């Protein structure tokens, strides 16, 4: 093969890879000035932000669910989002994870990854894990099998049957089991766990993929006081290693994890600060906390 042919082949392979990684750029009509290829596990946080949203808006049938929202999260930060029903908290997570496309605005993961160029599965690949309110573990499988399954990238049945954990993956699985307080329940069927344990197992399944950023929507809803306390400890242990964005209504839980709190209202940021600061804010009392 001549050097030119080799070079052409390499260029074509690179173009193909860029197309996959860039998702919808070509047909989406967004500017093609994006020179860096995003690689899972590499997020440029040199500017001190893991997540950055600016002037993001989205309307549903003319109703502005998110209205010029700007927000950023630091690497390793544990951020709480509160706000009245319909404030746009879940929609914010939908936008970050690619489930909903905003009408306008900027959404960056680190300083180089424009999330609006990626599809929902690609965003998960990049290292953003999301937990919905209802636990979605595989009830018929054991705790171990659920965690093991979370590692499988090839969902084809045959590949799954042949799948075996290597030693690094086994070590990681054991570490996750301890982190989520389920080491004693490794062989239990997930369907027999308590509601709180199912929530932890699902968080464990996300942790198996070692996400940079975790989005958790009302994680302690329906938990007992003790489970809520343990979840607070769990989140505090994840902080630093991961960045977390937690939507919650439970003020005592937020107080325990003592994070910076962002108050959303009508699709925009109404206030931000420590829990004590936002609880003392007249506007926040008016729309959310009540008098
Ligand atoms: N896909 C959609 N189509 C139409 N309207 C939507 C859609 N998603 C959200 N909305 C509307 O956008 C607004 C914000 O909803 P969202 O679910 O984000 O609120 P929230 O802050 O999560 O509320 P809650 O605390 O009740 O969970 C609501 O008025 C909701 O009805
Ligand atoms: Mg919601």
C-alpha cells in the first residue's frame, strides 16, 4: 500500500470516529468549530467547572419550562437543587442528559464538551449518570448480578453470557458494594430489598460506570429516616470523587449534606447559597418554603 493510500485510510477512519463522537453536528447545523474530540473519562475542568449552563431556555407548547437558566457546578461539588413543583428541576436534568433539547442556550461538560452535540446514550458514555426517582433495578437478579450487569457495554445476549469480570472490575464491584452498604446482601434478590436499598443499588449501578457527574432526582423520597441518614453519608462519601447534582424537597436531608443550594422557580435560578441563606431569603419563602 502506498503512503498516500495509508494516509487516506487513516483520515477516513478519523473522520468516521469524529462523526460518531460529534453525534448530530452535520445535520444539526451547529457551527463546526469544535476542534477537540471528547473521550470518555477526560473532562477538561481547568476552568473550575464540570458543568456549565448559560441562558438555556425550553418551551413546551409555548410554556417556558426553562427560562434563560444559567448555572455551573464545580468538580467534586455536591449541589442541591430545590424549588416548587413545576419549577423545571427535572427538565433541567433532561436537558443535561440529552433527553430534552433546549430551544436556545449553552450546555457544557467541562470546558470543551458541548453537550448539545451529543445524543442521550453518548452523554451517558461521556460520564454523566442519572438516577430517576423510581428505582429501576432488575428485581429477579441478585445484588451482585445487578452491579455486574451495569458494567456490560454490549447488550447482545450472547456477549452478555460470555461476559466475565476481570480482576480490576471485580475490585471495583467490591468497592461499590461497600460504598452502597450492601456488602452483606450481595446474593440477595434485588426484588427482596427495601425501597432504600433498591435506591442504593441503583446508585451502585451508576457508580460501576465511574461517572464524573451524577444527577439524582429526589433520591430520598419514600425512605425511612434511617435510610435517609445513610444516604446522606453515602453522598458525602461520593463528593470529591464525583460531582453530584441532587434534586430534593427534604430540607433536613439537605441540611445534613450541607451543600450549596440553588433554588429554581419558573425555570430560572431564584436564589443560591447555603441552606440557611436561601431559607432566610424572602423571595424563596414566598414561592417555596411558605410563611
Ligand atoms: N415533555 C413535556 N411536555 C410538556 N410539558 C412539560 C414536559 N416536561 C415538563 N413539562 C412542564 O414543564 C414544567 C416543569 O416541569 P418539571 O417536571 O421540570 O418540574 P419539577 O421542578 O421537576 O417539578 P416537581 O417538583 O413536581 O418534580 C411543568 O409545568 C411541566 O408540566
Ligand atoms: Mg421533578
